[in-house]
C-alpha cells in the first residue's frame, strides 16, 4: 500500500481533461442521447466524483465546488434510469424473436420520456461546471495518503461482501453492491501514479459483475410482466446469468490465489474466500 502515490501533475492534467470532456458532453448531449452518449457521460462523471474526494478540503467545500458537486449528483441521478433502460434494451435485443413485440416498443417509449428529463438535468453541468484547480493547494503527499485511506476503506467494503456472494449466487442485492464497490475501487486505483496490478483485476471483476447485474435486471423486468410468452426467455436469461456468475467466481479464485493473494489493497490482507 505504501507504494501507491499520486502525481500532482498527472492528477491535475487528468482532472482538467475530464472536467473539459464532461462539460463538452453535457453541452452537446442531444435531446435523445444514444446509449453510448449516456454511458460516456456517466463514466466521466463518476471518475471526476472519485477525483474530487482527493482534493483538499478548502477546494471541496468552496461554493463553486459545492454547486458543481450538486449538479453532478443531480445529473447522475437523472441519467440512472436512462442507463437502466439502455442496458435492459441491449440485453433483451438478443432475445427479440422470443418476446412479444409490444414489450420492446413499450421500453423504447419509456426511454424517450426519461431521456427528455435526463437532458434537462444534464444542462445543470453546463450552468455549474467544474471549477479549475488551484495548483499550489494540491499536495502530492496529502493526496497520496488520502488515496491509500480511501482504497483501504473501499477494499474492506468489497472484502466483506465477497464471501457472501461467492457462496450464494442468489444474493442479487449483495452482488449489485459488490459491483458498485469494485467500480469505485477501480477508479481509485486508476489515480495511482503507477498502475498497481490490482487495477486490471478490479476491471475484470467489474465487467463480470456488470454482466450478471444486467441479466438480473432483464429477468426481473420480464418476470414482473406476468406474461407466459416471456417464461422461456427468462429461463434463457437465468442460464446465461448462471454461467456469468460462475465465470466471476472462477476469476475471483484465480485472482485471489495470484495477484491479490499478498495484496494489502483489500482490508490490508488477502481476499477471504469461502471454503
């Protein structure tokens, strides 16, 4: 853990670059944004959120910074449902032939309604953009200490969930929580001056957990429709979901016995796997 460092110059460059990208995306977002537009906007915003946690308190608590933080949260909250519709439609598209046509049509219509509201919230970013950094206030040593502290905290949260989800694939809520913890941990590790080996591990875990989550959402949605015509599709989704879950478990076993076995990233020790 002691080897993790934040380079002030690299941090400032990345922060300004992402802030510029976010502002451009917000200003140019069309009334009916594509799934790719929404995904890029949200990923950029999430990464900036993580970077803001490393800023000195005097910068984080300034009026300008608080306005931006509130605009960021409002945009992410407003686009969350839009992103859910996008992943749901993408997952169900592969099963279009086995679904009643009105289901996908209804989802498309609902997405259009949500997109209009999300666009209004995104305009807040253009009105309250990220404030520029005051370079003299950025201290590499303090930022590095804060980074290590946040990584340990986020790592402990992930570690506490691992034994539960690896021992029971029906823990949908816990799997979803682990996915969010792993994503935050990945974004924190990206800020280290030299990419630690755990970064690639977290990226793989995030991808696998994301695939499981998307299938959970699709199966839950179809199940809520109470339509006999969707039962076969739900079974297909759950078979795919089981295979994805096993893939994640195998990745955890391999990564934990290898890269993460001696790591201090997760709670200062190795990942604890169920026997």
